[in-house]
């Protein structure tokens, strides 16, 4: 069985190569009032990441959606998202009204596809996943809830979480949709290899002394 891989559209504005080399983590900001959104982007050599901050209304807050085209390792992407987050924190009065951070599909056709491989490995090692049938077993809340638990419990998005932790925020997968199941290079059988993911973003609680 052959599955098509999805590549999300990317609308990054890249600086010249010289400017990227001098200041690769400079955040570019473009307001789009017609659609009630602001686009933040950061670009360096072989990597560009864009956040679209969409304002739902004056009273109901905002959400962040991400697009990327990045060949850097996941750990080397941490400063990129950290820079974007710091800029958004300043512009939104410390994330006031933040609703969710939408990652989109795991399959992006860039280095971030590693998260999809991690998901497949986690399922392959899970006692609740039947690789022969490609189904979750003994889980009353269904596959979407199961995949969300798998992503959180196995810290699949460790590097993305680290980007937020540097500003004292924590991520938790709070929604999964449209899970794709099929053959994966990580092992035999039918495994989940793609889905749409979104996170809740919460301020870390101060430690009680």
C-alpha cells in the first residue's frame, strides 16, 4: 500500500544569504489585518520556520499555527522556535488569550518528519497497539485519544517543548486528528505514521517552597 506524503505550504520571507549569516535568528514580523493575523518568521541557512498568530476576536484570544522547511537537526531548531516565542510573548502581553499551538501534520517533508518516525516507534513498542491489524486495543476513548497519550507519555516533541521551556512555558498535546496508518520504515506491520497535532500552552507553575 502506498501513501502520499503531505507537505504543508510555506510562506516564509527569506532574507539574503548574507543577512541570514549575520543574524540568523532575527524574527521578521508581517501584519495581515485583513485576516486578523500576524506572521512571524525566522530564517537561517537551510532552515526557515514560520508562525501565524491568528486573532479569533478581541475577546476570544489567539492561536498559533506553524509551517517549516528545515534541514537542521531537531536540537538545532530549538533556538529558532525560542526566538519566535520570545517575540510573540512580547507582542501578546505574555501570551494573554493564548488558545492553542497548531503543529499541523507530522509529515512535512523536512527534518521534522523525525517526529512521525518517533510516533511509529512508540506505537510499535506499545502493548495497546496491534501492528498486524493496525488498530489500538483496550482503549475506550479511541485512536485519537490514544495517539495523544502516546505523544505525551513518550515525550515525542521533546525539542519543541524545550523551546517553550526556555521561556517558562510547557506544552501538552491536547488534540489529534486524521491519523494515518500504514507501513513505516521503523518496523514491520501497520503503524500510525502521520496525524494532525495541536498543543495547549501553559505557563509553568512556580515551585512551592
